[in-house]
C-alpha cells in the first residue's frame, strides 16, 4: 500500500535561503510610533495589512503589481515570515493560475499563519532525545532527508554549517529559534520604518487594504446611480454610511461608479419552483455522490463528471447535500450549503464545451433542472457559491480520541472515529453500492495523500483486507485505517492528516466539506455518469458562470466607459455579479457592499477590489442572505479606480 508520510513538522528552508535576512512575521509591529499613530492608534486589521504591504513591497515596486510565478509567490511568502513547502505553493499556484494580486496575497497570509517560537521549539523538542536543547547532526540529517518533504544533502549541510547554532556535532535549536525570531522582528521593523517615511509607498494601496488619513475631512460615499434593478429608497442606505466608508472614499480617485439594488423577501419563495416531472417513477435513474472540499486558501474543489445520453430524451437532474446524520430529526449541519450544477455539452473534444443549462430551480435543499437533451457526452460541474462553505473562525480546544489500547495492549479504533470513518466511506463510495472500487479509492487517496494507489498496491490491499468482487468493503476500510495506526505505534498524526483533508476538525465535526448527491432521470434511455476529475471550482466553471450571468443577468455600463459592464444575476437563493472588460487594458474595480442588509458574500469582505484583464470577464462575487427567514437587501457600488 502507499503509505502517507507525515508533513515535516520542522521547517528550516528559510534558514538556508540567501534572502533569509529579509524575512519577518506578521505579528504586531514593533515600529516606532509617529505622531499620527500616537493620535490614532492602528487597529489589528490595519497592522495586518501594513505588514502584508511591507512584505509585498520588499519584492515588488508597487502593490498593484501581480505575482506572476511560483518563485515570486515563494519569495513574497518568505518575506512575510512564512516558510511554505512545495505542497503549500502548489495549493495556491495551480496549473490554471496565471497571476495573483495583492488581495490574493493578503488572503493567503490570513490562511498561512507564521510559525511562532513556541511551535518551532515544540517541533525540535520531539527530536531532542537527551532533552538538552540540542540535536545530534546525525539525527537531524536522518530526519530532514528521510521523512516528509525531504531536504537535499546540500540544504542540510547548509544548516549544519551555520556557525552560531552548531557546535561539536550538535545543532542548538534553542539558539536557532531565538535567532530566527529576532531576525524576523528586526526585518519587519526596518521595512515598516521605510514605509513610514516613504509617502509614495504609503499610497500603494489595493483592495480592502486602505490606510485612510483621519486628519483629512472625509468625502461622502459615492452617490449611487439612479438606475436600480428593483424599486427601493437609496436614502435608507446612505443614512447608514459610517466613517470607515467615508475614509475609504477619501483615499480613492474614482473615475465613475454604478450601483445595483436588489430587495429579496424572506425565504424568496425558494421551495415552490422545482417540481418532479409526471410519471418520473417510470424514467430510468442513475446516481452518483461527490463532495465539495474547502482548501486552506478558501478555494473550493469538487468532483466533476461525464454523463452520456444515448438518445434524445427529457432529463431531470438534481443535486443536493448528502445527509449523513443517522439521528432522525437532526439533519447534517452542511445541508444549508447551496449546491448547484452546470451542464456543458462536449463538442468533438473535451476542450470544446458548450454551456447548456444549470440547476437554478430549488425545492428546499434540492437544486434541479428539467429539459430535453440530445444524444452525446455532457460534463456535469458542481458549484457552490462559497458563501456558507467557508473557514470557521472558532477554534476547537478538545481533540477527539481516535485510537486506544485495551488491557492487553492491543490497538483499537474508538467508537467516535469508527463512526467518522463510516461517514467518509459513504462519501467516497460514489456509486453507492457499499463497496470501494480502485477508482473510488483513488479519489480518496488523491485528496488525502496526493498520490494514487496502483494496481499492484491494490492487489496487496485485496489480499490483506476484506473485499467483495475485488472492491473494498466498509470493514476493510476500517481495518486499513487501523493498520495505519499500528504502523505508527498508535500515533494518530497520519490519521489526522486524513481527517483534515476530508474536512473534519479536531472534534470530528465536518466543517470544511459538503458531500452531495447527484440524481439523473431520463425518460427514453438509461443515462450514464462517471466521476472523472477532482478539481478546483474554477476554469470551465468560471467560464460557465460568466456565460450564464451575461446571458440572463441585468447589465449596467460604467458611465463614460462603455467597454466596462457590470452584470448582475439574481435568483431566489443568491446573487452573482460578473464584470466584463471589453477594453484593451486591464481595469481595477472597487466594490463596496457596506450598505447591504442581511447579506454575506463569498469573499468575506464588504469592501475589496478586483483586477479584470483586457478582453475578459470574471466572477466578482456571490451574495446570499445571512438569514433566509428575513428580508435581505443587496446594495453594491462598483467604482472604476483611476
């Protein structure tokens, strides 16, 4: 079997980087206080963005420049006090990534926390067999070159040759940690002092990362356009304007603005539009399961499918969250997550896909579509807005127990862990036959370890664990995880890697994933469906959403800039906005949602900016009601930044 290695707990690449003297953490600044900061102390949020900017401007001349390579991303993260592994870099820079802007960089820094001195010491202490603050070079070399993300011989030699922290064949990790943190703090202070005296650098702001000047008279909020989608009184919004929004306006030069207002009633009649076709019980049916997974950077990935329709037929497609709760009347908490699906027809090749429709009608948690499809191959791309499937801020203090030993010393899985594994089995058993095929198991392996299990390893698996018809049973899956725990002598570290990858927190709660189930009914033929990828909800999905919104949404042209168009599509469940840039130059659009009521968006920011490339479209944001039982009002101002 492919055995997953634990992630390396001690990260030392920064110590041997030729640019390590420019690194720093994003902890609170130790900068000297200017008269302005003494009078108007910086908030934690302002300190965070100032530190982000300091890191960014160490690599780039302006925060309006883009990161255009993995190397630049790696360097910028190092300057921000992070020490990313290659896996971390690949998570944020996928094959589809062309560039990242300053907003993206700030989001990454929120997710990738800097290493603290306590964390470093704890990691090193695990290798300190004599508990004397030192690690033998032989032990250090073995650990860094044999486990986790392996380091090269040259990299380890560079660490061992650091004179200040090595002596007599030992690595003094206490000195190293002190040196590491001192260097970080000093570099942060130096870079921030440079920002403080350089007014040009201070003006290089972007997105939601504005540094207003409290000593200036604030300008009013940009007036909304009189053109509104639905009738509502703009004065009710303007009266809610606060000082922050005014300060933001004062520090920007807007060329033009356009606004959208959409008022939605409670529940939005969301349970009345999706109905099953008559005599659907006589139609032929296929089903497949899948899952949305929330990545560390907030990106969402999911299974994607190919569907084959043999002849022209009426088809009824639905997607809904998969309820794993075994307790009657206590549904799974993720049932409130919106699940939709875009259907694209394959024309001649996989690269040439044509948008057909998407499941916009809803009945409670079920989203669906009914219509006629001709014979051919179709791609089914699940989608969720990300408004409700998002990172949880509340930390979990109590860690669930996964394994235990009886009085004889034999290792067992706890009842709670076995229940969780049973739920995971339900999610990865895509065809629902109660068994795991090699293809289904490999989706699980790719998610949790990044590697596939080959035919030879699968043969070994079948020999050692319970199988039926060459597929792994639920009990076999349990025994496989018990074997992994035994291989680590009861250490649950690798088991937690699996659980976190599948969206579970330390309390064994599924908080960062949403399993779903797809049902397909066809009147005249038996449909076929097969999961073929597990990819980020971008690329083809982004194109499909843009095309759908441009075809069905309300469009408003920026006054005086006919090549810049904001499209807004609203259904009973969510609102999506797309920005279309027909010009030959990139544009930066400032988005202000502060005056919306009872709304949440997928970006997690009320104010932000996006860059739209020339001759392109992009999904700006998705918005949903915070409380569906109350009225929600979407009021957004889009401004072109000069």
